[in-house]
C-alpha cells in the first residue's frame, strides 16, 4: 500500500479543539489484526469496508453520572456508531457495572474534577447527575473547550442558566439539554399549527404533570432528625457537591432528591422542561414579567418542595402576539377542561393545551402530538404543509452538530434551553416569596427581597462554578 492511500488529517480539528494527536490509538490499530500487516494508520477506505466510523468522525466522550438516566443516554449515544467512551465517572462505585465492563478501556473516576483535569483526549462530556450538580461540571468542561450534553433541567438556578448560556456562546461549543421531546414531531406540528393561525392568537396556556407522588414522595417533608449510615459504595461528600453539607439519609439519595431544594427543582424542574416546551417553542416566549403561585404548606427554600403547586407566569406581548398567561399544575392539581371540550373528556397524566381566539390545541406530555378540541374539529382538519425541518433524533443531532462544529444545529442547545430554563425557574420564586413576584430578566432581580440565594445560590468550597 502506498503512502498516497493514507489521507493526512490536521493535528487539531475545529470541531475537536482538544484532540492532541492525529491518527489512531495503538488499541485501534491492533483491532482486527491490522498490526500484523504493518499498518500504523488505518486508511479510510478500509474503515469504510469494515463498516467502522473513522476516528475523525467519532466523538470521544467523558460521561459523568452513568447510572439510571445516564446509562440510557449513553447507550442511545453509542447506538449512533459515532461516539466512543473515553472516561466514566460516578460517585457510586457500583454504578452501571455492565457498561463499565463492556468499555473497560475507559478509565473510571468518582470525582468529575479529576476526570476533567486528567483526560486530555476528550471531545465532549455527557452529564446526567442530580440537578444541583449540573452547572459545575458543565462550566468546567466548556472552559476546556468541550462540547456538552447535560440532562434537564440544564441548571439548578436562574443565574447558572444565564452563565452557562453565555459561556457556551463565548467558547463556541455545541450544547444540548436533555429534553428529548424537543426533537419530536409533536413539537414541530404544534408550532406549525399555531404559526399558521389554526386557533388564532393564543392568550392562555395550561401545563400539568402527575409528579411528584408515585415517582418520589419527599415533598412536603422536613429534614430527618436522625442520620443513616452512608452506603459503602457511595461517596456522599462528592454526591453533595456544591450543596450544604448534611448527614446522609435515604430520603435524599439515590432517587428522591428531586423533592429537596438543595438538590432538585421539584416537579416543575422535572416535567415543565418537557411539557411546557411547546409553549416556549411555538409562541416564541421570552422572559416572564411576573409570576404568582399557590401551593401546599412547606418550609421554604431550606427544606422540601410543597406537595402540590399551581404557578402562573405572565409573558409580555411579542410583536403582533398578545400577552400570554401560562399556568402550571402539579402534585395532583389539574387544569379545567379546555374550552369546547366534550363533557366526558379526560385529560392525560401529563400535557399542555393552548387557548386561542378561535379554538384550542391539546397535546400530551413530552411535547406530544397536537389535536384540536373538540374532536369534531380534528376530524375536519386537513394537514398543513411542513415548514420546519425535522430532527434526526435529539441525541443524534447533538453528535452531528459536535462533529460539524455547528452549535446552532443542536436545537435544544443552550441558546434555546438557557432562556427557557431561566423562565421556568422564575416560577419557583413565588413559592418562597408567598406572593406575586415582578421579574427583571436583564438584571436577574425580583421586586421581593430574600430571593437572592434562590436566584444565585452559594456553593460549598471546592464545588463552585468559578473559573
């Protein structure tokens, strides 16, 4: 084989600013017995014949949080055939033993900081940890020039969302928040129908979820007075990360953390990110001007979230579109039936509906397929011409955007998800304030005192987001 058959690659690719070497690792060369043929670089045409993806078209991932949801995300990314695992990290030493065994070449860490300091060959990181530990590794990774996929909600606080968005723009990295419904057909249909004026101008939106309850039952609780032994396989100090230090108890971890202000964002942070996405996308909502809430009794920001809440945002008029009132219902609270509904209609466990001047659109949860209300209108409805490009898949589009170095091609990137997350998390403020909150998005300030540590929380020493 002549040298002319080997296509040289630049030492550093624009899409992979952290690549240190062109060509393949020794391990890749050895695969398939090619070392016996004396090859030191694997030609592209042999890769094509074998069905393998060239290294220049693969993302090397560092995965932080590999159990539960993290395992599912990682497996889905691996199915693209365009990623390989460079390093794995979890505070639970027993996390996802099957994945670790199958990818034993990827070094395992307990501390994300050590992973990000020691692993120089990564292109991107995937972060699937509890809400309170989304921003610190994300900020650290982006400062290294790494692309980031982070589970929803992208941040624990409003200020974190703003800083993450600004840093992603500054560094030019590709980002994506894990609200997978954003890639779905339902979201695009909803926008096409609303933009086409199918129900006229929209003035009111209702969003709801069946959470908490059977998914976690720690809301409305007080912190336990007694501690429990820390499981041997869990590094409790690293699990707490930036949060105030507390003794271990099973009401916090592993699966019940969403109910506590220190670690999660309640049902709103879990499911409004999915179910309210059609409102932000279809109506081009920006920042709210005001927000109110009513809820079950609770202890405020130091304890757990209330067992139920109803939160109302007001979004200013946009161009020729009117002001929008959006209401969120959780913990068993449900909205009224949409105007014009059949008397026997039952709403799904999760969903959203839009009230326009000329009708109603109802969607299931996770940006589900839209339908007109009542069903008689739906039967007479004729499909519209598509005006929005369809997605190849939420995680696949992130991979392709990373490979191309095009942040705008990841449609739930921080350019979209940052302002969306900010607006949603403003809805937590009246739960603490106990009344209406006027919001100034430019300065990230409210007209009510005592909310500063909800907007921009303090961090435990060593786990902050500073550079």
